[in-house]
C-alpha cells in the first residue's frame, strides 16, 4: 500500500486523513481517489482530506461527498 498521510487510532476507532496542497481540480480529484483506495485498504467507510489552498480567491469550508458507500469529508483551508 502507498503511504497514508495520517492514520489515527483513537478510542477503538481508526481515522484516515489525507493532506494535500491545492494544485487544481485534477490534482484534488487524484487525492480523493487516493483516499478512497486507503479506505478500501483499511476497510473503512469514512475518510478525511485537508486541502491547503493559498489562492487569494479560495473558497474555504468543509464539504461532505458520497462515493458509492464511502463518505469523504474535505476541509479547504
């Protein structure tokens, strides 16, 4: 398996977090696909992605996306 950015085991639960620098939509979509692969590997249904965007006109916030039976929560900061 490729390297997971952050994997947290807390109180009997496991969380997988992908960290990305914003480099455009195509790069972001590849990051989402990478995270979905990690979720399959760890047998999880929910994953998190933090995108660091240094553009002046960025839209910060948190969004929740469904990919089949998987949930991705992405925070843009």
